């Protein structure tokens, strides 16, 4: 064999090894990039986390209760005395309570699980997109989710929405795996994820069920009959994983468990289908602020904002999530056209259709629901939006040699920049130069895309990066502002204060900044009656709500009073509304009874029950405050307040009116 021949043979033998080596290097780079994405997301979501303190005191107090009582843990009670539950199922509380039991009760132990859920959701979206569209698309998807302002807000806050989004994202990915692998177990796991989503935020988790069922019926490779059987089995998994806790709550006698907060008849089923269910769609939510808050006659604006297709683009809601919605929808349509006549089971079309359906169903539900609606609800759109944008954009970018595709990309770039201009202009005093920069970049990217055939092929990656920058630079700025700002209260929003908030009124919306760089606070969902706003309380939307919903600052003198002989009582105090009670409970570390639940309008306890607790020496003090009753809710809080005022002596401690229920008196006096 000649030397030349030997060299040729050696080269042929080395080619597979070289290719394998190249693949190995590429794979290592992918995983390094993935690790970097998760690290940056983790830092973003954890940095300055404790600045928000107790965040939403309503849920933090329930976490505290769950660290003191396993009964409170199981039911999701507001207080360790187990007088009433929060107005949601307890799944999201369980994770925070376990953390607080292990590490001790603190802002960190409560909020850290939320941040970790955010990192996990980003990881799942990355892996799902990478599996079907490549690592670059996965990084775009994960980065888009991480930098969505409302995601940065809610993955640093203690509302149930963080866990709900994680569970629904998991359910979608399991369904996609079931479609591709023809395995029932993946579909059953998706059903379990949805079931626990129900135990997180009730019927909102079920919005995704038609999308998942439709995707499996349309795209699974098995026969139609087998698909139907699989779906029925998955529905069984949903029912079992959601129903076991519901069955316990409904079967245990009412006298042996806490009252179900948010209901008027102590029924979790009423809470599910009423206040937290169809009432959210119709606006008929007994015990809430008022009826028909969502939509005025003819579809006009109510206290929860006007309903309609453009609701999520208006006032402060737009800055939470809408930056890339038009681009994602346009790219989705183009991608489906480009995929065209691919096989029915084409994995790329399956994912785009599933994520697109998830986005559209949720978007339409939020756009037209007439009941309670807050801007932060839109976090439910963050994962489908990120996945759809990256997946569709990858398909479209791959077809950039076509003129109409380049024109679409150029139009999308300019349109995204113009919409960013509109959103940034709503916060006119915040980074006024940014909208100009984004518009210039958008125009430059559009021109570069159209001119791609006449540019060097090496320029294409730079053009892609420029398009990504146009889309993400504004949400990134909003997200950094969100991370740098403490958020407390029941209603919170991401980004800077903006004009034209849902409640009308001054810039900053329902919360706004308190004292410059301090925490951004919000009110809540209920109303106040004639008792006057408690200290520190903030008005709810449109002025309809009251101090019941923003909590209160607790003086050292009042804290000392409540802590004295606390071990002798089941509840060191009772007061109207869960947020008010939560403030006192977190200050003292002892149980405080929230009369009337979140809005002060639940019939818990009844006047007779309250008198019985007092006679048995279970409640030490009554703290006066707002009296909640609205939209057909109970007036028990008012009756209890009237009875206490007529029966016991009032005194003022730390600027708050307090009644000592352990000593009966018939007169009313004020002492310092």
C-alpha cells in the first residue's frame, strides 16, 4: 500500500471519530449554555428576594399557620386555630410551609420555593423546545420566559400562580411526550399535573384540558378508539389527583374542620363553581366587591377593566405580558403555513399547535371574563408565549430565503418595536430614551432581514441576534425594574408605574410606589364597610375596595399587648378580614381569627359561634377595623362588631381600637 493510499484510508477512518467529537463538543456547549440560562434565571429571581418581606401577607400568614398546625397545613387554614381557610386550595401553600418548617419561618423560606419553581419552569420550556427545534430555539424560549416581566414578578411572590404555571407547563410537555411515544403513562402524568393544578387554583387549571385533549386526538399516532380510551384514563387521573383532597373536605363534618373561606355555605364545591369558578367569568361573585364589576353595559370599563379582545393590551396589563404576543401569533400562522403538508404527526406542528392553542384559550378567557381580574393573572400566558415564539420563529427563520418570509420578519420587527414604544410611553418618566432605541433597532433589523440575500451568509446570525434584541430589550428593562422593587399586598404589578391603570386614577395603578423607592403595594379583592380603613390599608380597584385588603402596620405596643398571656388563648385576637388578621398574626406569631375571611363577607364565625368562643375564653382581644359586606355576602362581621362595641370597653393601643374580651363591661371608653 502506498503512503498516499494509507493516508486516504486513515482519513476515511477518522471522519466518523471527528464527527462524533464535533457532536460531543456541540453537545457540551449546549449544556453549558443551558446551565448558564438556569444560573442567570436563578440569580434574577433570587436576587433581593427578601426585600418584599411577607409579600402577600394573606398567604404568608397561612404559611405560618401551617408550620404550627398540621391540620392548618392540610386544609390551608388562615390561622393555626383553624377558624377558616384561605379562599384557594392549599397545594401552593404546602411547598412554602414545608420550606418554612425546614428552614424556619422567614421571607426567604416562603419566597425561595417560588423562585425555584420559576427556574424549573424555564428549564422545562427549554428542554421541550430544544427537543423539537434545537438548542438555539430552546435558549430563546427559556430566555423569553425568564425575562417576561409578570413571570419575574410572580416567581418572586407567594401567590398560587407560580406553582400553577409550573404544573400546567409540565402537563403540556407530558402530553407532547405521550403523542410522540404512544405511551399512556405520559398522558396519565399530564392528568396528574392538571389535577394538582386544580388543587392550586381550581378551575383555572382546567382551561388547558380542551387543548390537551384536542392535541392528543388530532396528532397521536395510535388509532382513534385507543386515543379516546387513553383520554378517558387521563381524565381519571385528573379526577383522582384533584378529588382525593376535595373528598376529604366534603366528607369531614363541618364542625371538625375549618370553614371554607370564600364560600357562603361552608362548601368547597360552592367555592369551586361560584366565587372561584363561573363567577370569575360572569362577574356574579357573591361576597366579592360588587356584582358585575368586570363589564359595564355595552362592554364598557368596570373596576376590573374593560373586557374584549384588547383587554390584555390596555393600561398596566400590557406591560406585564403583551410585548411579544402580536409577534408570536403572526409567526405561528406563518410557521403552520410553512410546515404545510407535513405528516399529521409532525412534531414541530404538534408543538406549535399545542402551545398556540394553550396561549389562545387562556388569552380569550382572560379577555372576556367579567369577574375579578388582576394584571398578574397574565403570568399564565408566559410559558406558552415563550415556547410558541421560539418554535414558530425557528421555522420561519429557516425559510428566510423566501421573499414573503423576509417581509413578514421585517414587519414583525417594526411592529414589535412600535408596540414597545406604546407600552413604554405609558410610563413616560421612566427611561424615556428606551423607546427611541428600540424603534431604531427594530427598523435596522427589518432592513437587514429584507437585505439578507445580498449580504454575506456570516451576517445572518448577527441579524437573528438583532431581531431577538428588538423583542427582548424592553421586557428586560421592565423585568429589571420589577426585580429591583419590593412588592407587597394583594394586587401587584410588574414594571414601573403607568398611567391609565385598571382602576382609573393616578399613574401607578392600584398599588403604585409608596415613598419613592419603597415597596410597591396593592390592595385586594374585597370591600370595606362603614368601619373606616385600617392603618396602612390601601384602597382597592376603582376605590371600591377598602383597607381590609392592604394589611396594616402593627405597633410595638399592640404587639406586646397581644403577646401577653397568648398561650392561654386559641386566638390572641379577632378582627375583620384576612389581611388585617394576617398582619397581627405575623407580628405576634400567634393565631388571629379573620372574621369573614378575605373580604370580611363570609359567615364565619356566626355571631352565636363568636359569643361561644368568647364565653369559653378562646379569644382574648377584638381589634376594630373595616367591616366587610358586599355583593350579597354575609353581614356577620358587622353584627359581631356591633355586639362587641355594645358589650366591652374600648381602648386605644398604638392608634388602634382594641376590646379586651376577657373582661366584660357595658360602657365604652377610650384610654391611652
